């Protein structure tokens, strides 16, 4: 009797230490409504409604991408049997994990002695003559932004005059940023603060949802305002390419479930253009596992609906000159022939904002990877020593993370100038108008076709 009681107590102790974990349950066919409904009912029966954290679906089309559940290993072993039953219901079960990391490094506050910081405190915006009513020149723009309106064939000086841009009276479009959030109090977001839309990934806790802050962190867990930096390069009032675009924030962490959820929300909300400046920590496997294959399917849904996705090429140049992380490797599939497939999946590499003894401004940043399909698919923008939104103001940063939103901002600016134009034309125009920054002959850096060199 004593042995029996002891065994029961030991069992209870062991069970109490068995930790629940979060798992992604992938259906055998995400488009089979009847089968997904049956699987959902079985999960509720087994786990209760409290055990299902999230069902990621597109009800309009009867698609269920996956379930995010919380369960013990024993329950997962039971669900695993549904893979082999007849007919099977489950395709894969994957424990949630930290899969992605930002592709950029920030350097904290600018000092008051920095000329870039001083120029921010002396904002000037000069309009051109009346016959160019919507053309403005921003003299306090950072070097990286001035490069976007620098003309062909002229060497980029250390102190160019300004950033010349076409400012539409209003924006008909919005841009989505998938990142750790933004700091809406930063002056870069003065123009969009009251129109911000926020979506929160499943890992973002209730407290962090209420504060609406930028909780981006680096690989050491230190807060780095990565999301604020990215968003400001697309639409920031001082540092951004586009000055009128509306902003939607998909706040995520590095977990697989957050990235999968975010792309599904982009699809479901029909956000016209989205920037994803993160990448898998390691090189993408070939073939893809079900975890990344599902994200690929969701991205395909977005592209087939006419959405535009802009991703960073990656910073692992020492590992591979060509982009080798996910999702940038999807370029092989999605952008073979943009004009015929009409799938705007854009991979962006980074160039230097200023030159040094060895390299000119506009040359490829030493860390940057590039398109896997060659020059036909290359997009380049400043991504080294760029200025962007940061803690208590502005900061400098390096990474393809910050080149990607500049490309997105230019595409959106052209879409705003001619709202009735097919968005794919704006994408093609961005590629065709790109030019090297003299005296470089390569790579072609994005250009807004204006001349910021004259007063």
C-alpha cells in the first residue's frame, strides 16, 4: 500500500514538471474546408478551447493555414496519429521556435556634435517654382536619402545639396511593416501617428500591445529600435523616401508562429505593399520544411492578389554572396518573369551612403548579399551608415533591413503620383530607372528620376 501511494505521488510530481509547449499543427490540405473543420473539432475535443491559441485562416476563401496550440508531449504524440489515419488530417506538427532575426544593426543616439544631428534641428524645406508645384527639396535630408535623387553620371559629393522629391497631395495607399513595432512618439511619424493601424503577433503579450512601442531587440536582447528605423526609411517625415504614405504595423517577435501569422494578416487585410526586413537565422534548407513552406504558400496568395512584398537580401556576405536565407531565396520561384507572372517579390541589397579611401559612395556594402537571379532582378538602395528613427530621436544603422523600406517607399511614391496606374508598373519603373552612383559602374541604385544636385 505504501509503495502504491509513493508511486502515485511520484507520478504526480513528474506530471507537474511536464511543461506545455506551443506547437504548429498543419492540415493535410489547407484548402479542404470539410477536412479542416473536422480537424478543428477534434482539436477542441482533445484540448478544449483554451488549448487552441490561434487558428490562422482566410475565411473568405476557406483556407486554414495552421493552428497554434499549447499542449504536453503526450497530447502531441496522440495528435501525431492523425497523420497516418485514413484519411489523414495532419500534415506536420512543429514545435514553435525562434526562426528569424532582423537583418540590420543600429548604433544608438546621434550626438549633438554630429553634423547629421545638427541638420535635423534646422529643418528647411524649399519648394521649386510654381510650374513644379508638387516638387520639393529637403535640405536637411541625410546622405542616404539625398542619394535617391542624385542624377546620373555625376559623382556623389560628401555634401550634396538636398533630397528632391515629388509630394502628392495625399496618399491612396498604405505600407505594412513586419517588425518589432515602432515608437509612435518619434517625430519621424508625426504625419502618420493618428492613422496608424496595429496588428499583434501571438507572442506579443497584452502589456506590450497596450503600450504600442518599439520592442525590437538585437541578438543579445538589447533594445535597438529596429522597427522604428525601418519604418522611418520608408515614410519618415525627415528620413523617409515617401512623405505621404499611410502606415500599418504588424508587431512580431522572432518566433516562427509570429512570422507565419504576420504574412497571413497581410493577405487577409489586403495591405498593398509590405516590408519584411528579417531573415532566417541560418541558410534556408532545400527543400523547405513544412514550417517555411506554409509561409511560402501564404506569400504566394499575397502575390497572386496583386500585393507587393519587399524583403532584405541578408547581411551574411561572408557566408554567401548570393542571398541564401528565407524568405529572400523565394525569389527564384516568384520573380522569374515579373511582367508575365505579375508577382512582385523584391529582394533588396545595400550600398554605402558615403565613400572612404577604398570604396566610393554607392558601392556595395561589405556585408550585403544580392539577388539570386542576377541583374535582371536586382534592387539596390543605401543601407550602410544610414540615418533613421532611434531612441529619443535619430540613430545610424547598417543593414539590408534599411535598404528594403527605401525601395518600398519609392514604389509607393510613384503609385501615389499616379493612383490609377497598375502597381506592377511602379515596380518595373523602380527597377528600370535605377542607375549606378558615379564613378561606380555597378550596382544600379534606385533613383526617383529627379535632380537633387542643383539649388
